[in-house]
């Protein structure tokens, strides 16, 4: 059994363990005790999972206090797996087990043949190992080809060839569930298990034991089972057998971030931005737009909402927009990386693999994604920008003025526009901020121009990431 470096002060024999005053405790009581202490101390249950404080987390806390097995229902990208893994923090840091046991036998109450023999033979001299809480979590992604041997166990032909009889308990090789004894076992996408395997889990969830083929073996497992499922698969008849549904004490519905600010916070925390010597500055409106694209997609009638629009879409889009801006800064030899609206054209590559289109026609995915982006930009502009100079700006464009933009144009080209059309400078400065760099001013200028276009005050001729803005009256 592999383990972390065990502190020297921990007992190494059963006798020393008993003398230390340690007492055995079921895992549900262990989780409940540690959660009670956290709640009383005002500490969060789940570190790193944002947006669930008032919705999902209270339900998970109640389920743990009730001692329930839990199933989390939600579309992809709703942090279900991360939430499950965070439950490990509620376990005691170190757990004593009979040394060499495959099922983490409790020294005071061993359940396997090996563990019982060790305690019977050696008594207080039984060797003890300590398992860190990080090793008391096992996870399995369900699939139709998952077998009983994977989850429960099987006869080991090598042990039989060594001289053991088929009905000898020592000839068994345990699966993930018995090896998760005294820990948390998580199974993702539960409905993808075949019905035969689902039946095999019934005893685990109800009787806390396992049955392996025709062997008269009973393992009194001490285990908490947490599963995840897509709501559509979970509720459709035939995907999950009713008796297995009934075994879970708590069913909890997860969700996507309820507001733009939460999604932005998640994206900023999770995104892996390029390592570069250049300064990377993402304007507030670009944060908003990237997060809002996902929110718009989640309400779109042409996007398959059963498969969901993952938060991973927002993260990938954020990384793509920054990378596209970095590519420009390398070509133009600028020291600051600042994404602009024109960089949003790159979102096609990071979006089309993460959404499923319901439209029955041959809609170009690029056009669909461009429509989502345009709607997100328009909403961001309308909700956050009060442009009292709009009339003067439109009038300025009436005098044969044309402004070119693009993801390959350097910042000085944008500053020249501000110099030639002075009425643009005040609103651009308000949006970019009083201490904005030239690159941030360029990004804010593009945002203003695109906002005026999307609110039907300027015309736009676009080709890929390049565009020109002009008067609508020409």
C-alpha cells in the first residue's frame, strides 16, 4: 500500500494504537463530526467551487449530516466532480489500517480474511499503516463496458494457479468498491452502467456488503457512495433502474453560474493564460462578453440544452481570446497584451467543439457562434454603457469618416482614430479607465464602435477579424 510520509508520532502496532486512545468510527460519523466543526467555525464546505453557497452547498451539508449517499444531477461542466472531490477535506487527516490490507481493514474490526488473520495471529503486535485522507477517495467513470470485476471483484487465476481453491476467499481479487472501504467512492455518469452492473451495486448501497459470483463472502463495507448523472439520462426510463435510484438518500441538482459576475470569477480562477514576459490585461468588458457568450448559448433555442453548455466553454474562450491578443502583440512588438472585440472572431475554434446544435438546417457553425458573440456584446454594451455622446459620434461619421479595425492592427492606428475623431475620446476614456494604457484605450474604442453598430447607429462591413465602421446613411 502506497502512502504519504507518515508522521513519526503515530502508532505502528495495534497495541500502541489502543494505548493511544484511538477509537474506531464509521466514515459517516467521521464526515458528520468534521462537518459540524466546520459549520460551527464558519468555514466553507467546498473550497474552489463558486456560485453554490446558497443553493447546492446547503443541500450537501444536510445530506452529510443525515448520513446519506448522494447523487448529483447536472449537465456537463457544473463542477460536480470537483464538489465530490472536495468532500475528502472532511475526512480525518490520517487513518490507521492493518498493514498490507487490500481493503483498508480497520484494526479493531477487520472485514477481510487477510485482516482477520493478521489480528488473530499477531494480536497487539499486528503492524499498522496510516493512510492519508487524499488516498481515501476512489473515482470511476461509468461506461457500458464497466464490469463486475472492475467494481466488485473477481477470482484471481494467478492465485488459483498457486494452489488455492476456487471457493477460497484468498483467491479473490477485489475491485474498486471494496478497495474504497472506509473512504468515499465516486462514480460519474451512473446511468451509463449496464443494468446488470447496476444490480450489483444494490447491495453496496443498501446492505453495505458485496457478493462475488457464488462465493459465500460478506464484506461489511464502511463506505460513502457519491454519484453524478445527467438529469436527462437519470430521469429517462430504462437508463437507471428504479431500485438503484431509491438507494440514494439525497438527490441534489447542480446548476451553471446564475450571474455573469460568478462566471467571470470562475473563469479568472480556472483559466491558464500564456506564460509571457508581456503584461496581460483583460478589460472588464471582455471578461463580461466572454462569460456572457456562454449565458446566451444556454438560452439559445438552437443549442441542445440537454447536453448543456459547460463552464469549460467560458474558460476555453477566455484562454483563446488572450492567446489571439498575444499573437497580435508579438507581431506588432507591443509590450502589453490586451484583448479586443476583434479577437472574439477566434472563438469559433474553442466553441464549436463544446456545443451541440439542434438546428436541422445546414447552418454554418461559424455564423451561429458569431451570432452568439454579437448578442453577448450588445447585451454587455446596453447594460453597462450610457453613451450620452452617441449623437455627436454618429454625426462625426456622417462626413465620409471610415474607421478600420482588426485583430492584426497595432495600437497606434487606434490612437490615430481618437485623434481624428475627438468626440470618441471621452466615452472611450470612461470605459477604459483614467489610468488606461494605450492598448486598453484601443480595446475600449473597438467596444464603443461595435456597440454603436449593434445598437443600429453605425454600419459595419466585416470580413473575418477585420471590419470597417461607417455611417448608416452612406
